[in-house]
C-alpha cells in the first residue's frame, strides 16, 4: 500500500513539474508530461516502480480522454461539418496512412508493424493543435474552423480503428466473422446509447429537481462513462469506444456545458496522469536504437501531411497564399490517439517498442509544429517561386471548379436537401442489407445440421432472394444519389452538359473508391493474416486511382490555347 501511495504522489507532483516545463518553453502540456514521465520511469530514474498501477492509471486516463473528446462532440455537429470537411478528413487519414504504411514496408518491417505505424502517423493531436494555436493567438485565423472539423472527423475514425484492433482477438477466425462480431457489438452499443438518451432526457430533470448540487452532475457523468466503458469491454470492444459514446451522450443533453465544467477537474487530473504514465513506458535505449527510423517517420509525416492537408485545402477549400502551408504545419503534431494505438499494438506482440517510438515522434512533431507555423509564409514564398506558372494556372482552374462544387453542396437549396435525404435513405438501406446478411448467415449456420437438404435449399433460395431485393433497393438509391450529384455539377459550370458532368462524377468516385480501397486493404491483410505478396495490391489501387484523376483533370480543365495561357500569365503578373 505504501509503495502505491508513494508512486501516486510522485505522479501528481510530476504533473505539476511537467506543466511548468512545458509553459517555460511555450510548448503544450503534453510535451512536459511525456518528458517528466520518461525521466521518472522504470527505464530511467525508476522513481515509479509499480508497473501495474502505472498501467491501470494509463488505462483509466485513456478512457477519460475519450470521454472528454466525446463530451465536446455532439452528433448534430457532424451534420454541420459539410461535405468538404468530411472528405478532406478521410482523405488526409488515407494519404498519411498509405505513406506511413509503404515507408515502413520499404524499411523492411512486417505488414502488421507497417499498419500500426501508418495508423499512428495518421492522427493529429487535437489537444496540441488547439493549445498551440491559442497560445500563439492564431485561433481566430480563417483556416482554423476547417482544421477543427478535420480533427473531429479523425476522432471518430480513431474510435473505429481502436474498436477494430480490440475486436481482432484471433486472426484465424476469418475476416467475415471478425467483421460480424465488431458490427454486432457496435450495433448493440449504439442501441444502448439511444435507449440511455431517452432515459436521461426524463431522468436528469427529476434528479436535478431533487438535488441541484454540482457533485450530482459529476457523479452522473462519471457513472455513465464507467457504465458504457464496461459495456463496450463486455462486448469485446475497447472501453474507449464506450467512453466516447458516453461523452457524446452527455453532450446531447440541454445542460451539457454544466456537465463539462463539473467533470473538468477530474479530466485534467487523469489525462495528465495518462500522458505521464505513457511517458514512464519510454525506453531511452529504444529511442537510441530506433533513431534513424524516428527521423524517417518524421520526414514522412512532413511530406504526407503537406500533400494531405496543404494540397487538399488549396484544391477543395480555396486556401490561398500561405494558408495551405500554415494548415499542413498546424496539423503536423502526432497525438493522443496515436499513443492509444501504440499501446494497443503491445497485445499483438509485433516485436517493436512502438510506445517509445510514438512518444518520441509526438515530442519532435509538437516542437516542429510549434516552431514551424511561425514560418509558414516564408516556406510558401520559397516553394511558390519554384512552381511553373502553367502548373499554377491549371491548379487554380481545378481548385475553382472543385470549390464551386462543394459550395453548391453546402448551400441550403432544393438539390442539397434532396441530396441529404437521399444520402440518409441510402445509408439506412446499406446498413439494413449488411445486418440482414449477417443475421441470415448466423441463422443458416445454426440450422444447417437440423433439416433435410430440400428445406435447406429452400431457405438458401429465400435468403438469396431477400438479399438481392435489398441490394436492388440500395442500387436504385445510389443511382438516384448519383443523378442528383450530376445535376449539382451542371450548376457549377454551365458550359458542361449533364453527360459530361456525369463522366466527371464517375471519374471522381472511381478515384476515391480505389484510393480508399488502398487504405482499407492493410486492415484486411491484418485480419486475414495474408502473405506479404498482397502488399502489391494497394500500389495497384493507387496507380489506377491516378488514371481516373488524370481523366478528371482533363474533363474539368479541358484544353486551353496558348493565347489563354498567355492571358492567364499576364493576369497573374499584373
């Protein structure tokens, strides 16, 4: 008991010291907490020796981090993000994942290690980005709302990624069975979410009428968080997924801000302990032996995020001058979800200390991000002068077209409302078809040995007919959705008819489909335990996606005469 108390006291004192160090160097608190944790850990000064307590505090801190993020996330916020933010968020994750995955493979590591590294590099730190921008009085910049929206998208992706890794218990059971388990578990958890939402809407008012003390809000929040975390764990998922949903549930209540205030002191304590606890797992010898790898991964982060954020925000969000550079540098820091993924990798025995490597990358990327955003304009000027004028004009034309397209999607008009309704209906039908498939599969596997062959064939026929009917409904809705998007494209450029707009849309959708397939394939390899030869397939998908991107550019930009080019150059110079 004495050892635990001493260790706990050291952790709390170190949280203060870490905060002081971070503020002294004008860095986010995460920086100081990880550093102090590494110094006092068993691999350094060994001041905290109780490994079980450290692990328990880290697990509890991780749950609270997800709860806090969920507390700041309301489902209604997702609907307000817009198609532009959602697409950039998913593409950013996919691009960085692909770069990280392929770089790690080229360095000679296994597919499993490459997948974990790719995922680790893909997440930006919500805490670091917001804190640094606030400290430097840059939070009011035009780029920030979009960056925050991308961070929200990443938070949602992170929950699903953690759920995927926690759901894979045995790779030998197959992808379908694993996917089935994860889907049903998530469905039950979400069903519990909506049931609890209905109960809370009535129950909270009754509780607060009888006792309006702030402590009631605290205990209610923590109680719901603990309940959902345990329920997720019981279903075979990560407790973090349950904590995120619990936080989102609290955020949906009318007096959500009051709950946030009540839980804030506890959140501050345990999130600080989480980062210190993760710091104690850092092995300086491991950093030294993996120094070259860390350097290469930092360089990979810089290149991939410049492409994923800088280029995409210029192309889709019409960011001008140094804004794309500022955005890519601001999103450079690797964060808290990366640590959770690294910690999750320990359960698979992949043979590399990813916690230490991730902590080092967080450390370095946070410093580079904090310093780099001050020089975004200088970086822009240095690179901009080297880009040919012809390429600039072509990119400007494509950017203008894509911006107008997304502007049309986000305008409250007839087509946008129709698009939203069709999207919701299509999604519901796809979910229904997916669940029907899993339910039928489960039923047929249960009765397979009990009935005569004729009965089984009849059941198979009925099941096949039902699935074909549902898939036909999904196809019809997707076709209607496709037509609506094509009509919206005709409003972007009146010189292009519906047929040409349909070709533009087809090439865009095929490019996105192939690229996201390249992103998802490593997860399938991980679940199915495929041989390394399969790593060629993501490359093939990406190359094929570039073919459709080329067709897309030709269709959007068309052919421009030398006269128009010279006119564009003259306009750019004036």
